[in-house]
């Protein structure tokens, strides 16, 4: 049985489907929508190193995400984290 990752409730109802016809559910308690068997891939260290090198070449984020098959939102978060960790002194 599937449970809501937000509140842990099993009070789920069918709620249509996503773009690839995969059914989605909605938690009646928290209102969160979710799909079954979500595949979340971890970005490898090798791919992160490639991203770092491409960023140094001033390639656009959308170009990097297209070439490496990673989401633009993940890439933007990654760049923001890198910027926050970098020294701000010249």
C-alpha cells in the first residue's frame, strides 16, 4: 500500500494521470499529489564533474541540461549550491 511521503497517511485517492499516462494519486489529508514507482535517479560524481567543466566554458544551463539529460531545476539548484560554497572574496 502506498503512503503519502509528506504526512505518512494512507488516505489516497486516484487523481488522473501525468503526461505519460502514468496514474497519479492525491493524499486527502495533505493534498499532495504523487505517482507510484517514481524513478528518481541520483546524479553521478562523474556527471557533476562534467557539469563543473561545462560551467567554466560558459555554456548555458539549458544547453548543459539537454546534452547531459539532467533537469534544469536540478542544475540550477546545483549551481546555486556551488555559488554559496564559493569564497566571495577576490
